[in-house]
C-alpha cells in the first residue's frame, strides 16, 4: 500500500470507524474488537437508535501507540537487571 492508498482509506473510512473497520485495521476478528470496546479497553461511543458502536480514528491510533509503548516497556523490563528477581518477574523463568 502506498502513501496515497493509505490516505484514500483514511478519507473513505472517515472520522468514526465501525467495529468491522477496527477489526480489519487491527487484523483481529470483529468479536475480539467488540470485546475491546465492551471491556472499556478501547473507548467507543454508541450512535443511532440501534446503538451501533463507533470508534474515533484518533482514539484507535492512540490505542495502537499505547500498545506499542506497553510492549516496549515490557521488553525493557524483562531485559533489566531486576528481571531475575522472582518477586518482580511477571512470568515463570
């Protein structure tokens, strides 16, 4: 996908994304995307009489950035000098 293709996708999708759009962007199932919204992990709003969920594009981008940061911090933590202390380690060694 070229830069212009990405821009065309941005304008096609608009400011708000459906659960299906979110699922496609994150490469997950619609059920998983719905779960992120229902749990509150991914902020969204309900619109219309039927109450369809919508995620603002900027909110999704912030969510993705936060997940990258979370992964980066976890990687640094596991590489740190404290990673060998059992009480502070996250998983089994």
